[in-house]
């Protein structure tokens, strides 16, 4: 399957003193749990750090690669993660500050 789109999520820790806690949650809880729910069309998830982030700006970007219609894949991801949270099998950290969530469809 070919890449049809991406979900781009820009985030930061709302408490710079707790950056390590934020990083650990994102890398060892959130991304693995999203992948474990196996939403149809989600092919990969990676997080990158902006090493020159200014105070108050996003320091982290997560890129979720999709082999199907991005809005449909994103909706399914949200539904599956909401179910996990309701079951208590995942959680969101209190230091998460989401700056931007956008889906992009491949063109051309």
C-alpha cells in the first residue's frame, strides 16, 4: 500500500521541568498504544524533537503515516484510543500540551 496521507501533531510539555516525563509517556505509552489498537490504514508513527524550540513553541512533532483516507484513519484512531482510555488501559499525561493536529492527504 502506498502512503495516502499523514497526521501531524505538534506538542510540548506544559511544564519544562517535566520534559523527561513527557518524553517517556509519548515514546513508551502513547505511540505504542496507538499502534497496538491497529487502526486500519495506519502504517507508522514516529516522533521527532525540535532541538531549537523556543519557549512556548512546539518541541515535539508526531507523524502518523496512513495508507488510506487520512480523515477516516484519524477518526478510527481517536475512537480506538477513546475506548482504551474508557477501559483504563491507557492514559494521557497531564503535562501534554497539544498545539496543532492536522491531517494531510497526498496530492499528485
